[in-house]
């Protein structure tokens, strides 16, 4: 059954490719007849202007896309930085998360808007561990590492050889 469906997908793809090729050839023939009715210099200028306009449009579209992507990444970096500051202080002090509830609430709202699903899940697990009366330091630190790696992956820093312990020591100020 998989072989038949694979063959059908290939056939449909080839048919679509042929249709696109035929449409391209037909459009070139139409443009040829269109340009034959005008002077050759005007046709050259019109063709060059069309190509320049097309490239300018592509350049502008890529620029707008990259600016919006950079803005989103910058927002996420700022948000994640606030979370790391907040939770690294909580883990250092080994205290619960009850103090500064208003600050935490604002950060959680921003996380809901800008955070990736993996970061949100890692944060919720960390919040559950941190809300316990007796804080299990090892479990909390391990979940903090997971959240940190999810944040790094979300902003495009997903190196595989990063040492989790070194990152945690760096954030918690350990020697």
C-alpha cells in the first residue's frame, strides 16, 4: 500500500511539474508576442524594469521578515533573562516563590505571549517544584537546567555539547 501511494505522489508531482513547465513556456510565448508589437528598445527597458522591480520586492520582503524575526527574538531574550534572574535568586536563597508575586505574574503573562511550548512546559514543571513547602534542591536545579536549555534552543542557541552543570554554576555563582 505504501508503494502505491508513493508512486501516486511521484506521478502527481511529475504532472504538476509538467503543467508548471507548460504554463511557463506558454507565458514566454505570450510575452514574446506582446514585446514584438512594441519597439525593441522599449521592450528591453520594460523587461529590465520588470526584473529590477521583482528583485527590489524580494529584497524588501526579506528585510521586513528578518526585522520582525529579530524583534521576536529580542523580546524572548529579555523575557528569558528576567526569568533566569528571578529563579536563580530563588534557587540560591532556597526560598519559595511567594515573595514578588506581582513581578512573577507579569513575567508569566509575557511568557504566555512569547514563550515556546517547550519553555512553557519546563517552566510549569519548575514552578510546581518550587511551590513545594520543602524545596528539593537537586530536582529543582535539574528542572532549572531543562528550562535553561529550552530557552537557549528557543533563541537559536541549541549547541549539543553545552555542559549543563557549567551553565547552572554560572547562573548560581558557584565556584
